[in-house]
């Protein structure tokens, strides 16, 4: 438990930014779905309440407890991924959800936090060479990545699997990898490109090809990005106004309340509204990095850095995806996109950040 005096050490600004972004997301979900799915925004508000409740014990429990049970939490997450893959709810050709009676739960979201805890503990429990990690020393961390990566890619959910890879790379780079080792890894990844390409499903290949030229299949694989660009461009400087957008409201833009929520925002609030939202994300990342830099131990530092890198990569990939700068891989935008499992997981991450930031003052 924590005493009242430590409540003053909580980074309330970080939490306020997260809640503000989520409320902006709820407003945009309402605008995008108020005609065809008028109750969807209320569900997101419900999930916000659940996320805040779940976050409380995450803040209260000393994060050293999570370090102690990191491998157990990781093992539980792997079991849930296996169960989801074998017996989970199937939708849209993928098997990603478990039905828990009152709601559907996406184990891959919980697995993100579990993976970061396990990787942070692994890197904390070993004496890391100052010259950087070698290929041999990367074997353990790579094994931790391989299990969730393969299970999630099998669902298939390439976007989430890539987030795992980006977070993994970020956490290892921050503890340093030898330059020679890094060169060998890059060469190996390039050599694997043909094999990876052949392992992709047809729709995944089509998405990658449409990234190069969306007009080659404007009514198929290129449709998402073309409609997204239309929505963003039509917003102009100040936007069309609340509920005045057409791409989302009239169902021209697919996934307009999930992965493509940002174009809805850009169409209705224009460059100004988009800039404000991106500025809030920037402030959030800066505050999170401040917590990371002030962590009192290596586990806290690595876990906080992993959480910030997760939110950073989700944001970069999603914005790049909807603007045509990156291929469409199905990655939601933190706080704004509709989704209960993703929102709860994000606030669990925030709870851990607040926990680490607060306890740098505890001795």
C-alpha cells in the first residue's frame, strides 16, 4: 500500500493527457458511428471506467512484485494466446478473442505487458557487457519474443506481431547491441525477406503492394488508404465540424472507429485538431521518458521504456498507415481507437508508468 503523501508524487499530468486523448477518441467514435451504431461510444466510455479501475491496483502494488512474478505472468499470457489460437472466437478470418461471458478479451493485448515485464526482468537479472550485447547474449531475449510473435502472427495479426518486434528492438537497443552484431542481424533480416514474403497470406501481400500504388486496386486492397487520404485532405485547415464528416458517417471509410479513427478526426477538425492531438501524444511521450529516466532501478527503467516505446510505435505506425506513409497492417491508435482490450492494456501500462515514477521517491 502507499501513504497519502506519495499520491502527490504521481504524475497527474501524464494521466490527464491520457484521459483527455481518450475523451477525444470517444467524441470521434460518436461522430463516426452515431447513425449506424449509436451506442458504441457509450461502450468505449464503459471501457474507460474499467481501465481506470484496473489501473488503480497496478499503481498501488509495488512494481517490484511484478518483477518477481514476471515469468509467471508471461507464461499465463502464452497460455491465453494458445487457447485463443485453438479455441478462440473467430471473426474476419482471424482467431484473436476469448469470450469471457460478458465480453470478448484479446489475449495479445495482455501479452504485450507480460512480454515487456519478462524481457525487462531477463535483462535486469544478468550483467550486461558495456560493449553491448552479442548474438549469443541475444538468444534468451529472442526466445522470449519468439513465442508470442509466432502465436500472434498465426492468428493472423501481423500488425500486433510487428509491435512486439519494434518494442523488442527498442528495449534491446537502449541497453546497447554491439555494432558488429547489429550488422549481422540486419543482414540476416534482409536475407529472410523472400521467405517472409512467401509466408504472407494473399491479402497481406496485396496490402503491401497497394502501399506502393493504391490506385492499382482502388476498390480492393487500395480502398482503405485512398478513402483515408480523401478524409484527411478534405478536412482542410479547420475541418468540416463535429458530425459533419462524410467519409466515416456515410461508411465510405472502413474501420472508421478503430484503426482509421484519425482520418475521421482530421476530416472534422482539420489540421488544427490533428495538430493538437499529435501535440498531446508528444507531451505524453516526453512525460513518459522523464519517468523512464528517473527510474530508481534497471527493471523500472526498462519496463517504463518498453511501455513508452509500445505507445510510440502504435502511434507512429497508425498515423503512417492512415496517411499512406506506411503499409496498412491493422494497428490501432492509442486512446482514440475503439477497443476494450486495447484501452485497458494501455491504461495498465500507464499505471505501471505512474507506479515507477512515484516509487523513485521511495527508499
